C-alpha cells in the first residue's frame, strides 16, 4: 500500500516535471518567435539585414544630361541609364533650391533651407554650420540604427575653423579673398563639420572656395582651384595639393575602399555612403582621358567622366554581392549652369554669376543640359530646381518604372526612416514626407506640394500641375504662374489671366513658409 502511494507520487511528480519542461520549452519558443517578429519592421525587413544606403549627389548636373531623361542628350551616360532601368525614375523631383549648400541641407535634415539661419543663397567661406544644435541629420538617424556612415567629396554645410589669433578666418563671409585663410591654425581640428553631424568617416572639402580638404576633422590637403587659392595661409607645407582633375578619381577610390574595408571588417553591419563629387561644377576639370569624348564639349566630357566613375562605384557593389541589399539614390543638387553646350564651346570665362553663364555655341550639334526646361542654376524656373532622381533597391523597387509623383530631396529622410520603421520626432525633418510607397511603385499622392527657391531669394510653389513664383523684395517684379502639364518650358505666364489661381498658390506658399512645418 505504501509502495503504491510512493509510486503514484513519483509518477505524478514525473508528469508535472514533464509538463513544466514542456511549458518552459514552449515559453522559450514563444519568446524566440516574438524576438524574431520584433526584429522585423512593417516592411518585413530583418533589423540584422537592414539595407545599405548609397546616395550619389552630383553637383550642377542638368535634368537633360542623362539619356534616360533626354533622348536627345549628346552625353553618353550608360551607367546612370542602367541604374534607371534597374529602378524607378522620378520625372517631377525637386532640389528644392537652385544652389548647392541649401539643397544639401534639405537632404541632410529633411527641412526646407529657409528654416535655417541662412534664408536664401549659398553659404560663403568659413560660415558656421547650417545645421542647428540638436537638429537630427540623416546620418545620425542611420547611426542610431547601427549604420556605419561615411562621406566623400563635398560638404558645403559649414564648419568652424580654428585660427591663430582667435579672430574669424580671413575671407570669412566671402567667396574670394586675397588673404583667404591667412590666420587658419592648420595644426588644430575643425569643429561643427561633417564628423559632428553623423559621419563616422569623412574625406572631402567643406567649401571649394576655401580650398581645404578635410580627413575627419583635420585639414589634410589643398584642392587646387582655377579661381581660388590659399597662398596667404601659414604652416601649410605638410599638406597635400590635390589637382582638380584628379579629385573625382580620388574620392571614388576612397568610396570603394570604404565599402571593401567595411565588408571585410564588419559585413553584418549596414553602411551609409554619401558620394558627393564636385562634378560637373565649374571650372570644368575633366581628366585628359575624357577630354573630347562627347559632342557636348568639355561640360559633356565631365558628365561622361562622372558616369564612368559612378559605374565603378556600382560595380563594386556588384562584385561584393551587395547590390541586392543596397538602396542606391541618385540626384543633382540643382540644375546645370548652362542652357546650351557644343563640342567647340569656350568655357574659360564662365562663372556662377547669372550674367556670365551664357556661352557661345559654335556648332549646329547642340546639347541642352536642362533639356526643354527653362532656366539654369540660380533660378526658380524648372531648369534650376528640377532634378533627375533615380532610386534602386532590387526586389523592393520596380525595375524600369517611371513616377510622376512630386518628390523633394527633403523626403529622403522620412522615406528611409520608414524603411527602418523609425518614427521621427515631431520636431525633426519637419518638411520630409514618406514616399516609400511611391518608391515601391504605388502611384499615391504622398506630397501635396513643393516649395522651391532661386539663389536670389525668389520663392515658388509647385502644387499639382501648377507652379507659382513670387519674386523676393530684392528682385522686384510681377509674380509668375504656369501650367506645367501644358507648358513644361514655362513659356507663358498666366498670372494676368488667372489671378485667383495665383492667389490660391500664394496663400498656400505663405502658410508653409510662415509655419513650423509643411505637413
């Protein structure tokens, strides 16, 4: 009897132990399942395999330079055309300002540049960062999600340079000064530059007219320039002088090396690469192997060379089997400087001044960098603010697709945040719209309008097919109104015929500019 009781107790204990083990095991399995689910965002992307991101930012490239945008282009762009065939191409993408540093600000912060301390125009030499303290950048957002970040080429968003006398750098606030950099302390690091706003690695100049090339926070070299020099600077003998026609090759090699070294060191960690060549910005500096290679003159040769090196960068992704899990985005920071170019065009006397952009075209065979769009860099017309924009992510973005949805460079931040399933704080990227559904091929109207600006302070609004331009106080004149669906070249100003429509867009523009957000 006692034996039976003992046996029954052991049996019951064994059953309980077995049940507890099953419950424990089941609990572990449920926990693992929940952890697996939590590591995936709403796009079904495993956090451990977040896509790499490569942004290619050309400098003063026109809407009509690429064959994929202009079948009459005289410039061979096979690599960018291939990229377009592998991804989605936007026809109505905007900078949204027709000069470089504020466009880059919009890209890096998801914010219109008129909300920065510099309300219009491009940054001058040695001016402080456009990015405010506490303002999140695209790079910082990616770093918070485990990305290694690196940039090569052009910053032009400001930095603070130490000086020998504690005064502002010689040439401060100017584009050209005879004593440029005379009191710069080249033994000390710069601050409030690329490395302080989210880049783990940086190689490139802060502003081309300053001529200083930074590696991390240290000045390591001098960019040789046709217009600017640092002859007055002291203690610069140890710095490397980099010829302009070698700079594109140099930053491309450094970009590909970054990718290769990152994969070898920590291939499981995603990376962000900002590839920002100084091409085809004037003065044109095509290398000897590309001079004469197109019918579009030296300008076309330079764009052709840019396409070649972009191909080298993309081939690196292919060779390392990274293309499938890498988002590649291509854009220009504003429109081209030129309305027309040809094989025999003389570019020696051009500058960034609107009055000195026109060049004499000697051939019947003519290339139009901005295609059929009116205007150039510096203007608020489409030729100044509309940019070619291509997005590729195999298996996620459709191949060979074309979208007519409105897009602005400031939308990159919110779109990538959506890829990472990151909710941006309400006070960050306030003018950035999530266009991921559009990137994925859905024709949904995510962005209602885009504010555009000229380099001189004129503001405009693109809403639907309508475009309104309001001149700044410094540029007195009547406003402009265009129906871009019927008049993409902005040839007929309708403001006299349709004052009500102009007033409607003006009210919408003022509301965005005067508010804290465009949303």
